[in-house]
């Protein structure tokens, strides 16, 4: 099988490609990524010599390029997106452009070339914000996104589902909870806080720090994406999460303890506008129908993640300084 992965130079995309090539050494992977600030080809150093792997620099909104690439593949794993909520609050334009229009271009290409298998990677944030006593999100939860990022992802999910019902495009969708793990760009909470603590900087906790996220290790998420592709029922949605609800302030204190810093480094800052209070996921459908279960506990996953960031401080420094862009200029002349 030959698959087109979009957004493969980002956090989840690069973890997915490395996992996939290892799990399916006979398959080919084409990685289409426009290399925004979040795209880092250093993440893929381990596979860049692999003859089964090809990188193409370009945008999923480029219709001619996308149609050309989709022609030659058997399936699409759509991971590319603008992914950071805070950036979507500052400027929602690129979110609509990539997450909505880009998804539409990919769907049109999949349809035009004989209804290619399409797996869409999405987020639990499309379901909005839970109250303290609400039951976790599941596949029947109505959509209620509350920030431009989650609204653009919700729009993309609706489009993907509509191509199944209207055109019979063979799709699956996965909505996953907050990921953590190696190669996450240090703008998201966990890598940002580790990087700041290592640099002796205070960590900015938004609002009262009582917001809850359900954390899952990226290694478990990418196995789930593959399970959808191999075993997912067409037209269906699967939620991935890890029953791991943690308050931001508790997580901050845990990170401080693991890095060996002091709680004096916590700085409460102005809350994010429209900040979702709580996310929680019920992944029983994925357990039962895909045979998928998380392998990391939060303890082992977080330890593994901290160890990785401590062992890869140069990667973090290059992300923070922007020097990581030199790597692909040198390597690929881009
Ligand atoms: P990321 O920001 O780390 O990576 C996104 C990648 O997409 C980057 O390599 C970027 O260059 C690429 N990209 C952006 N616009 C593009 C375009 N127009 N054309 C081609 N490539 C483009 O994001 P991530 O955290 O790896 O998230 C990946 C996907 O997983 C997103 O769809 C996101 O909604 C979803 N998701 C993320 C999480 C999470 O916790 N990070 C949780 C659930 C779902
Ligand atoms: P983030 O990693 O941005 O993921 P998301 O917004 O998609 O859940 O944020 C995780 C949580 O941490 C979220 O409740 C916002 C909070 N947060 C802070 O308190 N300070 C920060 O500097 C960041 C980036 C996030």
C-alpha cells in the first residue's frame, strides 16, 4: 500500500510516519507538508534515507499538487492542520484556510481519483467544554466548538462525513484528546513548560489553572490512527483518550517536580478567552471495535517524555530560536 500523509513534519505526523514505516515496512509513505512554523524535518531524520519514504513540500490547499499526489496513492491519512488554540484566537484565517479549505481539496482529490480511502485525524475539542459532572465525550456527543481552532476542525469533520454520505467516499474519523510526547512543538503546554523550567523561566498558568485535560501519549494515538486505517468501519468515528483527566495546575506541579524545579516558578496569567474548562473522552468504542488500548500509563508516559526533552535540549533550543529551519535548508535546499 502507498499512503499519503499530510502534515507529516509536525508532532503527531512525524510520530505517525515513523510508527507506520516500522509497522508496515513493505508500504510506501509520501509526506506532504508545507512546513509552517510547526513543520520540522529534523523530526524525520530517522527515516529520511528510507527508500519507502518521500517528502514533498507543499500545501494541502494547492489543488493541482494535491490532485497529482492523490492519483498515485491508495489511501490518505490527513493530519495537517493549524493546531494551536492561542494562535487561532490571534488570527483565525490560516485555520479556515488549512483546516477547512485544505480538507475540502483533499476530499475532492480522493473523490476524483476513484474514491480513495481517507482517514481524517481530528480532536475531541470539537465537542466543546464539559461541566464538572458531565459524562465524557463519546461518538454521539453533539458538536459544540467554542474557539476558532475547534470550530475549523469541526467544519472539517462535517465535510469529511458529508463526503461519505453524499458521495460514498470511504472515510473514517478519529477524535483524540490532548497528546503529549516527543517532538511536540514547545508552544503547547507540556513541552513549553519543560523548556521554560529548564531555562529558569516562570511557567504561565492561564486563569486559575483548574481546567482539565485528558492526556494521551502520542505513541498510543498513532497506533489508534493506524488501527482506524486497517480495521475502522467506513463512515465511522472513533474517539481516543486515556481516562487521564488532570487539572492544569496539578500537571504543572508534577512537571516542576519531575524537572526538579521549584513551585515559585508558577506564574498565574490572564486566562485564554473562551478557555474550555474540561475535556474527557470515552474510548470504549475504539477498545471494542478496533482492539485498541493505550499502552502508556500517564506516569510512564510523562517520565518518558521528560527524559526525551532533557536528552534533546538542542532540538528544543532550535525550535525556540527558529534555527530548526536551517536543517531543511541545508538538507533539502528548501
Ligand atoms: P502540529 O502543529 O505539530 O503539526 C501540523 C503540521 O501540519 C506541521 O508540520 C505543518 O507544517 C503542517 N501543515 C500546516 N498547514 C499545512 C498546509 N496548508 N499544508 C500542508 N501541511 C500543513 O500539529 P499536531 O499537534 O501534530 O496535530 C496534528 C493533527 O492532529 C491536527 O489535525 C490536530 O487537529 C490533531 N490533533 C492534535 C492533538 C494534539 O494534542 N496535538 C490532539 C488531537 C488531534
Ligand atoms: P494546549 O497545550 O495549548 O492545548 P489545548 O488548548 O489544545 O488543550 O493547552 C493545554 C492546557 O494548558 C489548556 O487548558 C491551556 C493551558 N495552558 C496554560 O495554562 N498555559 C500555557 O502557556 C499554555 C500554552 C496552555
